[in-house]
């Protein structure tokens, strides 16, 4: 009988399950990762791909017609294709830099 009385006395010292559930829920909220919006990321990836391909395509077309006009078969095509590709990469780098700067500014505004 004394064991039952001792257990009853100790059960008052134990926190309730509701309190434990509340603590677990608050911990999960604090440690949960906030996912970035996927459509925005997908749009950026699509934009970067289009910029690269358009640079190479415009360079290739300009080189093709330049070769056709000057009768210098693959020379201008190759040169303009690589110049267009380099321009596409440069545009990608600028776009990524602008996106990074915007993310930094958003982070600074929320932390201050």
C-alpha cells in the first residue's frame, strides 16, 4: 500500500503529457527548415538555360550568314558561336550576381 501512495505522490511531480506535447511542437517549429518557393527557383533555372542557349544560337546564326556572305565556310560560324556562348555565360553570371544581391538585401532587411 505504501508503494501506491508513493507513486501517487510522485505522479504530481511529473509534467503532464499536454505540456510535453506542447514542448515537442515548439521545438519542431523552431528547428523546421523553411523551404524556398520552388516556382521561383524553377523560373530562374529556366531563365538561365534560355539565356545560354540564346547567346549560342544568335552567335551561330550570325556566323553562318557571315560565312555565307564572305564565303569563309566554318570560320565565322565557329568564332561567332563561341563568342555567343561566352556572352551567354556572361549574362548568366550577371543574372546570378543580381539574384544573390537581392537575396542578401532581403536577408539584411529581415534581420534588422
